[in-house]
C-alpha cells in the first residue's frame, strides 16, 4: 500500500486526516508516531524536518500540513465524495472556514493545553485566561457567520468540517458553548453524529488517559 499516514490518535490535527480519509474511503497504512521517544522522533524527522504530525507519504512523495494534505487526497485519491467543491468561489469558502477553525479555535485550544501540560506552579494564569477568552471570541465569530446549513459551507461535508470537528471537540472541553451560540452548538452535535468523526473519537479513547483535561470529558466520549 503506497499511502501511509504517520499520526497519533490523540492529536487534534491528526483527527482531520483520519476524518478525511474515512470520508473519502481511501485505503492507507497507519503508522503511529511516538514523538516522546528521542530515537523515534529523530527517525521521523528524517521524513520531514519539522517532525510534525500528521504526515502523509505517498510512494516517494512526502506531503506535510493538514490543509495541503486534505487537498492532496481530494485530488490524487478521490472517493465517492469530495472534500473541495468544483466551483472556485465555493472552494474559497471551504478554505476560509478551514482557516477560521484552525487559526481561531485550534490554535488557542492547543496553547491552553500547552499550559496545562506544564507543572501547576509554572502555568501562566494570564495566558490561560487569554486563550479561553480567544475561544469565546472565536465562538462569537462563528455563530455570527453561520447559517442554518447542515455543514460549515452548505449541505456538503467538506475539508472545513474535517477541521472543525477536532478543533471544536477539544475547545468545548476548555470553554463549553453558551446559550448565545445555539447554531454552533447544533453544528457541533451534527459533527459528533457523523460516523467519520465518531470513529476518530473512538480511536482516541485508549489515549484520553493522557489528556490533561480528561476529567472534564463527557462520559459519552469514554465508553459506548
């Protein structure tokens, strides 16, 4: 099998690729990466210098960065569905929402978790508050620009939704949606009900024990 995904099931960025591959029905080999092991990290960096996951390897081609990876899959390994619409203006909307979820939800969420991974006495309380506030601002932005469409940009599930699912999953643990975000909350529940998204959650279950906010996880995410 030529297509290999280097990943870790707990990683929010890796979820994007897991969801995309499931949506496309693309066969692949999964290679779990242990970045905490110096030797494994060094070997992995030989594929791509930043040693970031996920990483796609397709034959002799190495494909980094999730947005590029999803577009690559959509073009070179198309399935019965498409992650990007054919129309250019609709493509721009998909790319915009992919960036919004990545930069304004995923980024402050990961920065918050980065603080939580530090010892209690070295955590920056001001940084934690700022990251949580940034999530609230992102929720307001998304709520104000969401329509009543089923998915991020309409009635078709796209790469924007692949990005939204893990970002909102982990962000909502830090800052749950409020009553002022009904459209966002309803969209999130539809994402959870999507088989490809739920499959990523189930795959991560054995690893949630290492998640620093595991005590805040909803019980439905921990068992059937």
